[in-house]
C-alpha cells in the first residue's frame, strides 16, 4: 500500500505505474480528497487554537460580563468545530 505522502510527491509516477500494471486507481480523486482533508484539518486546528487562546483569557479575566461574552463566543467556535467534523465524516 502506498502512503498519501508518496502519492502526493510522486503522482505522475503512481499514475504511470498503475497503467503499466493494467490496473485502475483514482489517483486524481485520491489527491483531491487528501487536499480537502488537509484543508479541513487546518480549519479545525485554527479554531482549536483560537478556542485555547480565548479560554486562557477567560481564566485570567476578572470582568464577569467579559467572561460571559467570551464563553458564549467559544461555545459557537466549539459548535463550528463539531459541524465541520460532522460534515466531513
């Protein structure tokens, strides 16, 4: 079995080898899905980083109104992470 990294780095070679073996494999589709997966992971990681940063600020905040606003905002970020996960499962 080939790793996704190998397929990414050697797409033309993989396509050629598939043809030489008189076989079929959706190499372009594999690469497309891999790219989509990597984009989703970047989105989720950015949202998690934001959530972590704001969570630290919430812990340090003395203003209860500010804390409530940030907590509500972070719940929305958590919901967005969940929606991304459900949409790409």
